[in-house]
């Protein structure tokens, strides 16, 4: 029984040839909006008020003021993209992973390409670890809300 089989249910939409692509683009748009908004809040609140040279000297300070907030931003973006990715395309694990992970991975690639000359080994390793943790967390929360 599908969600359209009960009396009073809205009629099932006809899925055109471009519907899977449109569902992906819509999920990516939601992920971009959430990522940009969350990163803006992070930059204005965390970096503007809490981050100082003395706070960023230690690894723990960088972890708490840079990497953990980045993981939260990435998780929110992955979660938002996953939530907006609609049925019946959510049922394909490949399409759903593509919808969920594309925005954070593309943002990471853009960030790495723009700051390549300034990256240290710690920054490269930690930002990729943060990407993985954020993506998996956002995907897991999305899937937990599915049930």
C-alpha cells in the first residue's frame, strides 16, 4: 500500500523524464541555502566574537572554534538536502547519497581549491575528517527521521 492508496489522498504526481534530476537540484538548492546560512552565522558569531589569536593557538581551541562548528554546518546542510529529496527518488540509495553529499563535498572542494597555498597538514586532514563526520551525521539524522 502506498501513501496514495487511502481515501482523500492527494493524487500521485506524474513523474516526467526530468523528475529525478529536478529532485536532485531541489535537494542541492536546499543544502546550499542551509550551508551558506549556517556558515554565515558561524563566521559572524563564532569567528567574530569568540575566535582570537590566543584561543586559536592550541589544537583544542581550533577544534572547538573551527572544526566542530564546521561539522555542525556540514551536518545541517546534508540533513536539509536529504530531507528535501523527495519520494520516490529517496528509495534509490545512490540518488539519495548523491542528493545528500554533493553540496558539502562540492563546498569542500571549492574551499580546498581557494585556500590550497595556505593549507597545513592539520588543516587538510581535519577539514576532510570534519567533512566525513558532518556528512555521515546529516545522513544518519535524515534516515532516523524517515522511520
